[in-house]
C-alpha cells in the first residue's frame, strides 16, 4: 500500500517499519496492536511518558477556551506557564523567551550573545548538536549536516569536548559566547570530566564571555536532577530548553540573566506561535507533574538500574556504557542499526547516537519491571548481533 508519508512528505527521515497510533505512559502501540516500551520518547520529547494525564487535561481545558494569542496581548495561560517556569528556572537566570523548539531556543541564544557582547565569535564543541536551522546548524559539529548549506555563520570555532586547554587556546577578543551541552546527546551521550564545566565557567568569567548551556535534551529532570548542569555545580548565563518541556507539545524556552535578555529591544526578536496558550497550558501541566510526582528521583533510580544492567552484560560488542539518569549511551564496536531493528522486533524502541552508540531516553515514569524488560530485550538483541558478527565463537 502506498503511503503519503512515502510519496508526498519530504523524505528527510529514516522510517522504522512501524505505524504508531497510540501511547500511554512508557508504552506505545502500532496499527497492528503490538505494544512497545518506548526508550526513544520521540527523541526525548515524551519524557513524562505518553499522554500524561495532567498534560492531557490541561490541553483539553485550554483547547476549548483559546488556542491562539499573539505575544502582543497578555494571556492567562501564558501567565500561569511563566509562574511555573519561574519555579524551575536555572540559578543565575532571571528572564525567559518562549518559542517553539530547541533550534529556536538556540537561535535566540545566538542573537542574545551577539546583541549583548557585540561580538560575532562563538565557540561550540566537537560532537555538538544544537539544531538544523541555519544559526543552530552553524554550531552543530558534524560536517554532514553543515557542508551542504555553507556558508553558515562566520566566526564559529569548535573545541574538543572536555579539554579545557584546547578551549582556552581558541579564545580570542572576538569570542562572545561558548555553547556547551552538559551531556552531549546526538554526539554520543558524552559526559564531561567532573571539573570541566566549572573550568569553562571560570574561563568565561575571566574573559568576559557568555556561557550558554544547551539543555534541550539533557534538561527537565532527564539526568536525575532538574537540570544536568546541576551535577557539575555551575550557573549559566543563558540556557536553552525544549523537547520535554511541553509534555509532548512543541515549546522552546531560552532563559537568561536579566541584563542579557534586556539587550533585546522590542521588535528585534519575536515568534508568532511563541508562548501560545495551548503550549503554555501543556507546559504548566508538565511542570506540575515533574515536581509533584517524584519523577526526577525516579530518573536517577531507574537510570542507575539500567546503567548497571548494561554495564554487567558480557559482550564483545560493548565498549562502554555511559550517561546520567535516563540519558544513556552504549558505545559499541560495530554499527548499531541491526540492534535497533532487533530490539524493535522484541518490543523495545531504542535510538542511535552516531553510527556506533546505542542511545536510550526512556520516560521518567518507567518502572522497575519495564527496566528489566528493556534489559532483557536489548540484551538479547546485542547477543544475537554478537553471534552474527563473530559466528557464535
């Protein structure tokens, strides 16, 4: 049967051979009724699980009242959302700009750096991923994403992640901002050395540079703390958030110090859909669920179980297991696509992070029994692939 997704929709995604039609909690169901534990969460979006009751109820209430309200008007749903965001704002930040995605949150941060510092230079990290719009793409390291669309933003340099001396060597008088993910997601679930972010913070303070943290994937409780940078004891000047923030509904947020945010004058930056009532209602519901249902702690506990389980597996394929909370990567000696497809057949959805890293981003509502199911299914898939590669020897 011909699908419009194959013939009419732009062919920009690799498709799994599954049609998903329903989701609840940690599980999704396909059009044939088969259930899967979702350790992809739409690349981290369904962090609260699919169709969380608080988010669903918030959307139902709002959709019957008002769907669209431009930022040139005040709105009650936006006001409530802002009151919730104020509770979770990163230490060191005072104001927020609302948009619709992680890439938009990063674009806002780029403009803030340029406007506030009056400098064009930016340093991002090797293996970084910040989005695919033209500005965010300029800070995304992988050449396969950047090269077809050159020229991009001028003045961008890349430093090896976790190596402060290399970063220091790239800093000059033209650098206004350093962009860093506290845990790299697309780049391979890379966790920096314990003191690295503090060293970056000190460098930024010494050279009058803005420290911008991209927590689009690592934030909102995923790593077992509200924000991943809290594991490392630093405060950002600007922080980008999105993905899970709306409980499944598109929303982006850029937090910044007041003096930095206030450098933007009226009309210099805006978003037609940014701060719309529907997304704001969903975001408020998602924050309530995160703070009141013990989900951040569950991320820490279940993440420890998953990491321990994979670390104890004896396999010639596994090089390293790394990550924080429910943001985990299994670095393999061979490409992981076969393992992803085998796991799918066994009822578990997992992701890649590059060609050789198996990435797991389970929802924060995942249970111990579901963790055990994941370990069993993915573990069996790894064993089958090991047997295929090494011939059972």
